[in-house]
């Protein structure tokens, strides 16, 4: 599996105060005014995800080069799969 880079999210946790967490770029996404961050995995292999409201997030830093390559690859794959071309 190719390295897709990492992301660091800094947010306010009600129990722990300001928290910094580093995750793989695949394990963090912004959706519906929340950052969704994989924090664990169950014994069955299912992801455990923490939803962090955007108001509690100070900042997110991502290593973008590898993420951009992955996104571009997914776009090219979709074009081929569905017969799209630019």
C-alpha cells in the first residue's frame, strides 16, 4: 500500500483539554460540519471514528503531496471505469 501521508488535528477535548492527534490521511475526513477521525479499530476490524465538531478544531495540517496523487489516481480510475475523458 502506498504511503498517502499524514494529518495532524488539534482540537478541544472536553475531558483532556487541547488534544493533538496524528493519523494517516485516509483516517480523517471533513463531513457535515465535523471532522471524522479514526481513533481505533474493533476486534472484528471495524473502524472506531470520533466526530469532532468544527467549532472545537483549532487546525488540521496535512501532507498533501501523496494525498493529491491518490485523489488524482482515483479520478483517473473513475474516468476509465465510466468511460469519461477530459
